[in-house]
C-alpha cells in the first residue's frame, strides 16, 4: 500500500487554475516523451510557496502562486508531484470556487513498484490523479548571463503587439519566425519582418547590466509575454545568456511570479535597416480610426479580387484645399469599393497613387496607439512607412503592390 508524504498544501481554486493555464502553454499537445505532458507542482519547505512548471524542452514556464493562506503540515512539509497538465486543467475548470487541498502520494504500490499520484480535494469532491516521478521532468535552466535589464511591463507588452503581426509563418526561413530583441545603450529594440513588412519598436530600459546583446525569440514564446505582462505598473526583468532568454515578472503585492525561458532561434537576422527609406517626399497625416474603418470595409471586396489589393490615391477639391484620400478595391466577382477620408499634407506635395495589401494595412493600424498617423511615401513602387503622430519610437514599413 502506498504511503502519503511530501507535497501537502492548500490553495484557492482560482489561483491554481490560473497557474495551470499559464504554465500549460509550455506543455506540448503531442510528444513521445510522456513526462513532458505533465506539469510539476512543487511546494517550497522554507517559504510554503507553491510553484508550477511546464516545458516542451524549448520553452519553460514556471509560475509561483500567490502566498498561500494555509499550508497543511506547516512550512516544513515541502515536496513535489507531477500530474497530466490537460486533465488537471479540465478538472480545475469544472470545480466550484473553493479551497483546494493537495497531497502527493510518493511510495510503494501494491506490487512493490513506485507509485506517484496527486490527491486533490475540493469541498466534497475527491480525485486521485496518477503522475510520474517528479525528477523526470527536465529542470528549469539557470541562466547566468552577462546582460540583465528591466523594462516596464506595459512597454514590453506594446512592443510585442506592435511587432508580432509581422513575424513570418514560413518555416523555410526559421530566423524570421521570431522577434529580434537588441539591447544597446539602455535601449531595447524589437524587430519583426516577413519580407513583405517590417515592424520596429524601441523602448527604454532600466537597471541595465552587461554588454550589448541581441537574439531572436520565437513568436510562440513572445505571445506568452502578452499574458504575463498584464500589470502596467510592474517591471519585467530580462536576461540574455548564450542561446537563451529569460523574462521574469513578480507581483510584490501577492507574492505571485512568472518566469519564462526560451531558446533563441539560431541564424543571422537580415540587415533590415536597408529597406527603411531614408527620406520621403510625401507625408500624409491621417486619422487612424477613419483609415482603419475604411480599409476594413474595402477589404471585403479586395479579398474577393486580386491578391487582397487596395489602392490609395490622394486628391484635392476644386478650390485647391479639402485634401482627401480615396481607397478603392475591385473584384470581378463581387464589384467595386470606394472610400474617401480627409487627410492633411503640404500644399506643394504631388499627388500619389500606391497599392498595399489590405490585411497588412489593417494589421499595423490595429496596433498603433493614439489617434493619428503619418503615411510617408516616395514612389508608387517604393516602400511606404507608417508612424504614429504622438511618438517616434515605432514605425512599420510596408512593401507596395503593383497598381493595376
């Protein structure tokens, strides 16, 4: 008969469920290695804090639950247990909002073979979930890096949102399937491109220590930053070491914290600076929401036509003022679209006609902050640049399409 020892603790169902949900993003849906389908639940004997860890061997997520209100057996009863991540998440989602009691089973079964299981009790519900030996799960790497810095949570979240859409989904060029993070002179620059568009965001850092470094973090890992960095007043500590990068977010009020470590993508990121126009001779000032709404409507026709193309043309009224921009799209099967919005530009600027992929325009307009934007242009077959009017720390380069 198995003995019960090791992990014994209590925690609110919501805290445990949120932790499993966070860590579960690092657990693979399929793998030939059974332990990777499990999460490790561990209680620290000294602090009484409960942590949950999951990994697919490329990314690790470790989440520390808020400080426990009570620990069965006191702080000296540390321990750990593994449990299938998906099954535990489904069970916690179905349980009522109450305190959950956890007790690990770690001993000899009826046959004399080791038995590993986690007993879970919530109100009158009792479950026993079979696990595997905790030491089989690969541990979270310890990064000893030369470069560590902090960045405001809200800034990092915005930087990810404003570049992630431009990441390539073509696995034939792996280096473009992530976000380039470059740290230099107290600044962090995030860059993403799929060769059709380029998004660049620069943000300030603090408490920087170490040499200038850079690396390409996978898009899947950066997507998790959006869920980790939810507290605008918090800071994210970033560490780069070798072929890995670590993000750490702590909640000083609750004692909760999340660490994400991911392997960097190997390879040489392209010299993106070469595609950024050095100057422009046409600069349109446009209300962001007006342009976004117009392009979204025109895209209904554009997606039924040729290559999702929308054509932008500037114009003036008969009296020489009343600057406007028309957005058109055509489809042989559906019909035509024509939108017109007001813009501002210098009186001596020539008229312009240029075509863009409607989806690419919608993507960048959707992540811009503020009410206004600049659309900087040169020629109809040269890249255009979108910038917010309120700041100079972000821009997106869009490659044009052939006007037909």
